[in-house]
């Protein structure tokens, strides 16, 4: 390993990015844009979900619970049912999206401090609204149970503000995309411009080439991370309950993981167009759809859940949410960090194998 | 240390179905300007890449400065400079930055860098353009910058793949003057070219055609391969008359501007017979270009 060569490659690479407005824009402006766009636009909050009620208990306690629902911003009263058929019809007609069914023994059980169950029928055709309705309902009934002097569970994100859970996920997606997209171009570009043929005629070694290429994009990734975290904290008011070193450590590892994916793509693809498209398909789509950023992994089929376990973004999204919102640092993150490290190691080993500093087989 | 800078033995190289190099052998002595001359697709670039130790031949051996091109890549890369057809310049980096980059890649000491950079900038007359991005240089200047980058680590052997391709005649002449200066300093140069006037400037050369060497020697030796020299006459319809001669005799006939050059076992009378107008035919030794046409034509037949 020759430090002079590594430095020369890194310096050259930084110069490329700084002198190319598109790279610079992609590296620094797009993360900000994405955060603002998704932070405000992709707010998954729902309010005023039409809620019908079948109150079989018809007591002070049950009416209290119903008021808890209708007074919340999440639900608004949309009708009363008197039978099973009523509940089905009101959902089918679309008049209500959810029906709260309170059993006849609700008041007695509550009085005896036994767990009382209520039923929520939800129109599942809009799975997202359904999921959120259940989440809200869950929160309301838990609070109701609190008045019945049951054990209190403090849930994270008590405000049920989805922006809070979206922003950490979004940071993961942005780092994923930016790092992989930018690096995916960096080797392919050398081949396309004919400079690779010149480079491989120098005494340069594989390791020097890879490190020299990775360092500049790592720096960009860290800058993006800092911008994103500052925006999360000060623009969107997401609380950082966990420790800053934990955040830095986990993110630092994740950036490395996603950079290694980018450089493997770039090494394998040989054309910038193919590389950027591959990067998009391999990192952005799974990161967006399968990482648990937007869709709940628990609700996916078993096969898909298995796939999500192979995506670094899945671990990072959950780690970031844990650090930001829960603030805990238990055993689980260690396992996830281990996966990220292993993942990067495997990908880099593949890159070393794939990278050829000669024209053989071309 | 052998006095041969490069020794090539029975080199072959294929790409899928195409055999680009079909068993060539040649030697290059220290301090020579050696030319690989031939048309496009002759296998020149492939040979050059093997010499630059960036491509492994299917069979045969190329020894560069005593090292095997397939086994001792890194040792070769430390000692040679290779200038690919596209120069390998970074268009967005300035003249200076490109030179600094390649100096670092070859481990040139920072303390020595400034002096050798100034020398090369001065030598290539690029000094006024230090801060200009390589992409904004003219073709001739790009080529000189490519050469300056290649020379920054004072290599023992310089490999140039079509260095003058697409460069104007004035710049080409300047470029050759620079090359001769380098040879005076003891550098060995191997270059490929499709320009036949450049072939005459090489100390020794091989003709390559369809992966084979069809002739070798000094330019004088190559010219002497045309039996009986070249018969020339001026013509208003050179192509038509050249074709007539080629059809009615076994000679090789080609057009140089408004002149028809005829080579092979043919006399002035034979030519006069096929062209029905009085001709003023002169006989000369011919040039490398004539020899090239003659050799490639007779090789195909």
C-alpha cells in the first residue's frame, strides 16, 4: 500500500466531484430536497377516520371510551350500529372505515380491573389507513385502560406523529441512495473515458485504487449525514433520545456498507448508465419498499420478510428509529451492527475479486 | 541486463472468434525508435497492450526490460510509460494537476516533482497553459500533455499507441522532434502508427497486417523489398488508369495524388501498352509507403 497513490486518487476524485455540478448537486442538494419533500409530503398521519360504534355495554364507562375516540383528532363519529349486519353494511358502503365494538361486559370487567377487550373492525382496502387506525385505536384504548388503573406502558412516539418515524428512516434511504449512486459511477467512469487503460499501466495496486476511490465518497456521506441529522432535529423537531456517539457509529458503518455496494456495482457494470440504473434498482427500491421505512415488515409475507433481512437498509432504519425515538441501546443493535460489518466485508471481498487491473477478458 | 529492451516470441492473442495477433516475434534494442506500422485492425494496439503488461497473451512471451509481461506486471509498470490511444488525461483536471497525479501514481518524490514538472512543461511548451483544464487543450497539446505525464517518472521504455492519430502535421513534426530528443537521452521508444510517413522516421520497424508481421527492418531495408523500384507517371484520371494497369497486368498499382505508382515485375513498355496515351514514366527507389502498399497487396493475393 502506497499512501502517495491513495492520496493522489482520493484528491483527483474529490476534484471530479467538486468540478462537476451534477455530482455535487446529487451529493449535497438532493439529500436536502428529499428530506424536505418526504418530511412534509410523505407524512403518513391520518386524521378524522370515520368511525362507527356498536356499543353493546351502553354504560358510563363505554361512553367514556367512545368519547376518547371521537374527541381524538384521528377519529370522527360516523354512525351507530345495532347488529353484526349493521357493522358490515356501514363499512361496505364506505360510510365508516372503522367500527368500534364494545362488548356487553365491558363496564363490569373494567370495574373488576380485569383486562377488557374491545373490537375494532377496519376496512382493510386501504392498508395504510387501516394500519394507522389500529395504531391510533391501540393508543387510545391503552390510555383508557390507564384510567382503569391498569399497568401503564409508555409507548415510544406517543404523539403518534409519523414524521418522527419517517425522518430517521428517510436518513437511511438518503445515505443509501447518495452513497451508492455516486460511487457506482466512479469506476465505470474511468473505463468509459479511457483513463482506466492508462491507470492500469501505472504501478497502482487494487487496494490503493479502492481506498482512494472510497475515501472521498465517505466524506460526502458523512456530510450528508450531518445535514440530515441537523434537519431532523431542528427542522422537523424529531427528538434524539439516544446517544450521539451511537448514532455516529451506526451511521458510519452503514455509509461504509452502502459505499461498498456502490463500488461493487461500478466495478461490475463498466458503463455509467448501467451502473447508475443498477444502483437505483439494487439500493433505492429495496431500501424504500423493503426496509420497513414505509411499509411495516411484520405485515409482509414470510418470503419477503426473509429478503428484507438481507438488506442493509432494513437494519439501519430500525437502528436509527431505535436511537432517535427509543433511545435504548440493548443487545439487538450489536447484532445489527455485526450484520452491517459482515455485509461490507463480503461485498468488498467480491469487489476485490471482480476488480481487474488489466484488460484480460474485455 | 540484456541489451535488448524488448524481446517478443511467437505472441498470439484472440478475442472471441477474431485472432488479433498470430504468432509474431521481434526484438527492440536499447535506444531505438521502433515502429509497429500497419492499417487499422492489424493487431498493433493489442500487441502494444501486451507490451504494456495490461493484457495477457494467449501464448508466446513478451520480455520487457528483462521481465515477463504476464508474470512481472508490477515490475514492468514501475519502469515503463505507456500512452494509450486516448492519452488517459482527466479532462476536468488542469495540465499541472494531470502531471501531478501521474507523478504521484509513479511515486515521484514531492521534492523532485517541481523541477521535473517545470522541465517537462518547458520542453513541451505547455508552460503557459499550466492552469488550463486538459479538456480545453487542442489535439496537439493534449498529445504533448499525455507525453509529459508519461515521462514525469523518467521511464526506461516509452510505449506510444498511435500518438499522432488525429493530430495536425505541424504538431506531429514538433512531437517527433520531442521524441528524438528523448532518444538522445537514452530512452527506448516503441510506437504504433498508421501514418506511413512516420514509419520512415523510425530507426527500425515491422509491418503488421491482419495479425502478422509482413516485413521488418530499417526504412531503407523495407523500401528495398519492392523489386525493381517504383514506376511513376502523372495522370488526369489517376484512379481509372491505375485500375486499368492492375486489371491488365499482375503489377500493383496505386494512386498518390495525381500520380500513379506501379510496382512489381513490370516494365515501362507494359504500362504504356495498357494506357493508350503517351506517358512520361520515371523509375525511383520508392518510399516506405510504396513498400507498404506493395506488401499488403501482394500479401492478400
